């Protein structure tokens, strides 16, 4: 698999909630920070959105879509100058009825889907994304996202056989579409592995690490893959990813190990050798240094894991 597919396969996004909001008149509602990723599409009319902590409102027109990153409060309004009210009643109505209606509706209609991650390393994705990703109607990704949201709505409401699996795959598809948009533009990405995938020299090195995590990579080997000098590679890698190449390699190995500890019955020694470590003790020491607990402790705590991220 490619690096993007590798990361998403660890996170296992799962469809959790789908709802609509039908509004008219003057309105402004604040919604609290949420866990997971939320996608919203403006199906009719237009409105404004403001991310908590950011001053500049975003105009959202009919056909636009946006992704809201985890942990960020958000205000939706017909006019950003209006006083803000709590959106708790809107969320309750949406959860109860599927569609929340304000002032009779008919002017603005939004559909929104939220999904969580069953993998324990969601910070890998959250840290690589800005608080909000706006996807204008004119982009091909917006059209695909609107179609995917409609399909998701049908699956969540119809509850046909296989709907849980379909919802999960649709969540994956929505994430991939947005991340592809970012990889094409790369103007708003913070430093991290996702930004590095846009670089024609560093991206092949990251792909090589993901393809052969057990290999005894050296800085010279990776610089050769990138086609640049060792010094230039080291500087460019750290500037884009936020960590050294060797630190990235070590953390990626540990995230793979953590996923296998959490979801399988392999013994620690087998995992250690498969990831290129010569002994269980050296692997355990590296795991504890990066994950802040031993492999055995991690496996015991897997029922309530703490998110662990890669270098930003």
C-alpha cells in the first residue's frame, strides 16, 4: 500500500452519525468540539461558518462541502454579526428526528455526517489537518463528497444487510477524497507526514519506509531514494515532517506494532523480529520510549487506549 492508505488502515474510520439541518430566517448556533471527523455539505442556500478561535468567517455556498477536524468548536449562522445561541437543541432534534428544523426551514439545508476512529492513533490524522477544510462546489471533490454523503444517508437510514460495512467504506472514501484535495493543493497543510507526501523528493523516501519498515534504513539509503544529498535530505525531511527521518521510521514501526498488539495474538518477540529488531528487549525499549509504556502494558490497556500520534 501507499503511505496514505497505510495510515488510514490503522485508524479504521466508522460512520457514527448522519443528520440534516433545515433553516430559515436569522439564526446563529454554536456547536461544541466533537470527537472524530465531521463532513458537511450545503445542499441549498448559503450560510457562514466560524471555527472556534479563528476570527475570519467562511462563506459556505450551495454545493460547497467542508471537513471539520476533531476537537474544534464551530458556529454556523445566516449572518456572522448575529448573537450566537447554543446549538444543543439543534443537535438533540437532529439525533432524534434525523433533520433539525429552524423557523420552518426552506431557505438553507445542510447534510452532515460524523465518524469516529476505532484505531488508537487518530492523532496521526488530526495533527496533519487544519481545523477546517473548505471544499468549493467547483471542485471535483465536492461533487464526489455530496454523492458519498447521500449514499451514507441511505445506508444509515435504510439499515439494509451490510450497511455497517458500507458506512465504513464510505467514510474511508470521503477521507481519501479530502486528503487527495490537500495533496493536490498543499497550501494550508501544517508540517507533518501529509505535507511531506506532496514533496517530489521526500515522498518517495516516506513510501520506501512504509513499504519496508523492517529494513535497516540509513540516512544515506533514504537520501539515495530521494535523489538528493544526505545533508539536503536530512534538512528537508525535518522541515517538512517536523522530525528526523530516523525518528519517523521508529515511530511508524511502533504504530504498526501497537496496532498488531491491540488487534492480534502475536507474541512480542514475533512482532519485534518482523519489524527489524534483533531482540525482543531492544524492541521493548524502543516501544516504551515512544509509546510511554511496555508492549505488554499496551496490550493490557488496549480496551481503553490513549491516542498516540506520529511526529507533526
